[in-house]
C-alpha cells in the first residue's frame, strides 16, 4: 500500500503505517487490514510520510502497469498449461 498525496495537500495513508507507532484504540497491537486514513500537515507523521508519498496520477499509472504485466503473465501461464496438456 502506498501513501497517496491528494490535490489539497492531505495524505491518504494506510492505517497500518500509522498504527505501528501509535496506540491503536488504546491497545498495544497493530492494525491489520487495507484501510486508508486521511491526514493533514498538522499530523505529527505528515512530514515523514510526505517524503514517501506519490500522487494519485502516479498511483493510477502503477495500477495500469500492473494490469498490463498481469495480462502478459496470464497469457504466458495459459501457453504453459496448453503445452503441458499436449505432453
């Protein structure tokens, strides 16, 4: 999961990133899941997370490349299965 820099300056941050260094709901464990929280410049972790953030456009480009790579891998696997069934 990525830290996403939003147009207004806030960051969309995976909740698990924030939970590692903070008490999660009064407990001492980490949050496990794929939830995002939005934080602003007033958050103590903002500067640290800003340095590793990507824009929404960069995230969309990553997703597009993943889909293309997944399709190429799927086609290669289908060819492999076809060859195996011929043996």
